[in-house]
C-alpha cells in the first residue's frame, strides 16, 4: 500500500510555523516536548492501535486458508494424468496468482500494520506493490478469458472439438502476465523511499509513489480503475448476460424434449460456478478500488487510511475465498483432495508409495 498520504501528513507537520508551540500545547496534557515525541513514536507500533491488532488477527485465517487451499488446487490439477486441458491451465494460473498475493502481499501488509515506517529496503518497496498489481490484474484477466471460453463451450456444447486448445491456453496465459506487467510497470519506476527528519527523532522512512506531478498520479489511478476493474467487470457482466440467457433457453427446451446431453449439463454447471467466482472477485476488490481512487484524486484523511487497510484485507481475502468455493461447490475437487490425503496417510503408514491415485480432473470451470 502506498504510504504517500502518511508521508504528506507528517511533512505538513514539519512545515507548521508554530511547530514547537504546538508540541507543547496543553491539549496533550504533557509537561514537555520529550514526552510528546515519545508518544508520537509509539503510534508507529501495533500495540498502540487496537484496530490494527484486530486487522492482523484477521489476516491469520485468510493467510492459512489461501496458502493451503491454493496449494491443494495446484496439486489436484498436477496429479491428474489428463491435466493438460485449457481449463486446467487457466485454473492453475489463477491459483498461482492467488499464491503470489498470499506469499508476497499479505506478509507485507501485516508488516506495515505492525510497524508503519518502511524498513524493508527499496527493492521490496518497488516489488511488493508491483507484484500485487500484476497478480490482481492476472486474476481478473484470467477470469475474463475463462468466461469467454465457457460461453463458447456452451454455444458449441454438442461439438466434440475444444474451443481453446492447451497450446492456445499457454499463449493466452503468457500474454496475460506480460500485459499485467506492462500495466503495472510504472510502479517499478515511481515507487521509492523518502525520508523525513523530525526534531529529536530518528529519520522516518516511507515507501511512496513519487510522481512528477499530482495530475500524473490521478491519471494513472483513473487508468487502473478502468483497465483493471471497470472494463473487465463490464465485459464479464455482458458475457454472463449471454450465458444466463442461453442457460434459460436450454432449460426451457429440456422441459419439452429430452435432447440434453451430459456434456451440456456439465458445462451449464461450470458456467454457474464461474459466475459465482466472478461475483466474489468483484465484491472483494470493489471497496479497495473505490477507496484507493478517492485517496489518489482527493487526498486521504486518517479515517480514509484506516478504511483503505480494511478494504485491502477484503481484497486479499479473495485469495482464500476461491479455494473455499471450489471445496463447497465442486464434488470432484473434494474427492480428489480426500484421495490425496488418504494416499498420503497410507504412504506414511506402509512406507511405500507409488504416487497419488488419479481421478478425472475436477471440472471447476
């Protein structure tokens, strides 16, 4: 998360003409400036803010769930002998993006809650924000591709040919990662560490986005909001209107005839599943996108910064909700995970193991 707002607030504090008198104000009920500076320093730590402590506690379950769940999804796909299908490549890619958020973005968000100053170096200052942006962009673009693929598979449900081949899926995934990196590329250049010096205190380091002009920050914020959220969400919405109409039409036809095939029914269920995943993504990341856009354009008050932290937690929780939804809504995934654990347990007791039992690939999407 960009610390520009906090950096600006402390900088304004230094620029006050009556800074010394303000520090000795009776409103603080202190006898000297030293005590005020000591309390000011303590506000950087977690134990001084109950809200931050609660937020750190909330990160623990979503981190554990996201890490375990996405690893299980990847394993369930890789352990299947017929995993080289387009839909499985997309699912694998989605789980990898969620793992990037889990292993890179969540720990750094917790670290910034525990201690607000930046002590992690310029490399992490640049990379963490970049990787979070790339992972989120990759997720929404992958969902878009999966949605289009599902729509085409419904349109050609009685056709035995695949709408997307494995080779095409690999090219699409590489293109998505490259495009996401290009969109988030400016963060690698404008993220930097800036230092403030307050009287009688150690220098304070902040990781900020140092744009040449404030209008550049606003323009990039608007650009991201439309490219990463509005345009994909609109595309998904229009796509699933077509899917919904098609499913309703097929349901009406099935009432009058018995021409529906097993493939068609399976693809309808997959479409419904993907609609749920898309809605969850939109709900989880909408608050953060809105609050972040407001913060970049109109500036941040302290209450907005607190709201931004909770909005970021909600966005990160999407990486944990995905595997939970797979578990709840997909019977084959549950069977695959149970078989893997059962096989692992048998391997541990008999000291012999010939690999996991392979099931048909869970049809998540």
